[in-house]
RNA sequence: GGGUCGUUAGCUCAGCUGGUAGAGCAUCGGAUUUUUAAUCCGGUGGCCACAGGUUCAAAUCCUGUACGACCCA
C-alpha cells in the first residue's frame, strides 16, 4: 500500500487527478465485441472504461486486461503512439479504474483489442486485489467483504443477478395474474403470523417497544378485510434465531392472499408459478440441486401430513398420549422437554418425513395444533386445510385456506398462548377486530425467496444467495 | 448447545515423526514493440489466529479462547 500511496503522490505532482468526476463512455466491452466488424472498419475512436485486471508489459508496449460489468477487454498501449504519456501508465496498478480511447483491431492470436490513442485514470486503488488465477476462496472473506468476492469471482456476480431476475419474474407472475403489490409495516407493535422469536426495538416517538416483523400475514389479511381481493408483498422478515445453511435471521419472503379461493386454488397457483419460473430461467423442467436431479411435472405429488407420519410411526399421532409422543421423540433423538405438543409433532415430521422428500411435493392437511391461522379441514376437524411445498427436503412454501372465523381465531390464539408457543406474546386484538368486520374466504401463501433461490440457482448455502450474510464480530 | 475440521506473506497453498519460515501469483528493480496464467534476471515482504503449557528447542505436541466451515441437537 505504501508503494501505491507514493504513486498517488507522483500522479498529483504531475497534475493528474487520481479521482476525477466522470468519463464519457461510447461503448461497453460487450458492445465493442458485438459490433466489432463495423467498429473496426471505422476511423472513429471508441471510448470505454473499466478496472485493470492484468498488466503485461513489453518494454515499449503494454497489454492490459480491463473489465467492466459486462465483459473483459484487452487494451494495447504503444509508446510510439502515446509518446511521453506512455510513461504515465507505469503509475497504474492492477485494480485501478481507467478510461481509454482508441480503435479496435484483432491481434495475431485473434483477440479483439483496443489500440489506445488516449487514456485517463478514473480512480486509483490503494490495496492489491485478490489473486487473479485462483480467485478468492476463503469463505469468511468472501462473506465479510463481498465486494472482493464479486471482483474476484465473476460467477458470484452472475448468481446475484439471477436472483434479482428470479424476484422480478415472481413479481411479474403475480402482477400478470391481477395481484396488487402492497407495503405493510416492518416495525410492528405486536408480532405474529409465524412461529419465531422476534427482534425487539424501541420506538422513541411513540414511547413503546416494537418488533421487527416475523411475517406480514396479519397485515395483508387486514387488506383483504379492506376489500382488496388479490394482494402480495415481497418482504424482508426477521427471526431472532439460529443461523445455518437454510436459515438467515433476516430473510426474504413473498406472501400472497387471494379472496374467494382455498388452499386447492393456491396449490394450483404455486404449480403455475414454478412452471413459469422454470420456463423463464432454464431450458428444461429438470432441476439439479446439490448433485440430485428432480423433474417438475404438474400436478406435483401430494402427501397427507398425518397419513405419512402415522404410517412411519405405526400409531395415530393425533390420538397419541403425551407420554407416547415423548417416548417417540426420545427414540429419535429429539429433545422434547422444552417443546409444546405441536412442536413435538412438527419436529417428528421434519425428521422422519420432510428430510426424505426430494421430488416437488405438496404436504397437505396438517394437524390443527400446529396451524393457528388455518381454517379447519372441511372433512376432519382435527386437521386444517394447509399445505407446505417441499423439495430436496427443504420447505419452500406454506399456505392455508385462511381462518376467517373471528371467534375461532381468538380460541386458537388463546390455545397458542396457553401452549407458550413461539410467535405470539399477546393476542392481537386489532387483528381480531378486523376479522370481526368480516374477511371473505381466502387462500394465503408464503414462499421463502432465499431458499427458492438456493434451489433454482443450485447454491448449497443460504449465504451464497444473500449478499451480506451476518457473521460474528471479528476480533 | 455438542462433535469434526480449518486459521502460515496481499491472494492460493506447501511445510513429514519437534531442529534457523517456503512456492506460485501480487508487489519492487532490470530486460523485452502482438502478449494473454506472457517470459527472463534480481529483490522486498511473516506476531505461523490469540493466550498459556510441555521441551534444550514449538508453525508442528497439549490446554484454553476467538473466528469460520460442515455435521448433529
């Protein structure tokens, strides 16, 4: 870094501003390559700019490789063309941003190159870049200093662009189906709509505790009460819990609510969404994730939650005694002591069934105890009308026929409180009051966007699809 | 929370059963007018994550801590 600071001084002595204000670019590197035939015939010079990736000096000439966001480009400096200015290039380093003007030609190895007739420093770098050949591998640096990861590993830049395209497609799908995108509060006085511990904060102006939302559900339902019939929100939610390959405390979801439909209608919607995403993101309806291949074919497989679990356990989970549940949990190495009845059942399900679901599958008709916001199943009052969309053992979506009976909803909240379940600390009276004004029959859906990105982009860790994952403080 | 593995130059990595710290790239100086992981010659660069312990001697063995990865809960 000392060497580079010296060069910086030297440049200033030469009256060269190392941090000028702008550069007029005529073409990106990709545009230059695409229009090579036409541009290389022309006498007119082109102007491009980018970061220096490599310098290959040959005495009175220099080849350098530059990169802009779109592509790489080789540029060629010759002393006989640049005269005294040629020496200025000696003060440039790998990593610096420069602008060049010149004409396109092909070298004898057939590489499109700019013969430089004029150049300018656009920004001097002080620190050396990670090595060009091996890239940056240290995952800790890749996550802590993502900008270095993005410089050194262009494929990572591609992943995040694809993620953005994916979110754009999701938005387009729902817009095209007549849904309206809404924005609801991130800071909530009462949290709810999911099972999780919240992040807590303090709202000075209102002199009260607030929570970062764990879900948007209860606000979007208020919008259905208000008369909208198809709404969605692409939201950042926050859950104050563990971090692992599939969990980041701060994560992205889309929640969708549609009036006058039920979970069957939502299943249909999800199938079409997934199909739409695949058709726009990849060439086939086959998907590879962590070396396992899966084919998408409508209709997706459906598995009844309790049937699957009962078959595996050999007894009926819903009529089982608490002691029997405890025994079963213990047998499967689950620490049941701190868990509510519902949590025990759900834990068993994840361990014994969900883990092994690879094909795109709707797990349907969950027990009522683990689904406080879902409507009772029309054929079995111990169950609710709910589905989870699961593949590769990962839960991607969760949906219900939404409970709209305010009296029943109050009972469920009270039961949740009595169970000391996560995700509720007190009853959201305002929400219940909204339901008392009447919510039409409604299907609701939540999709984890990070996990969906993981699967569609074949990334093994959620941190590979989140630009700035939180890590512990460095010491 | 538990287990396993990792942490050595700016980056990627070697470093054996303990004996003076190594390579490639980057960087600096020199040569080089079509190179492209350019090449050739010469140099700089290290609190071996941190703190203890064992030993005549520790990057190496032991203990603890921090951070990270993976697995389990």
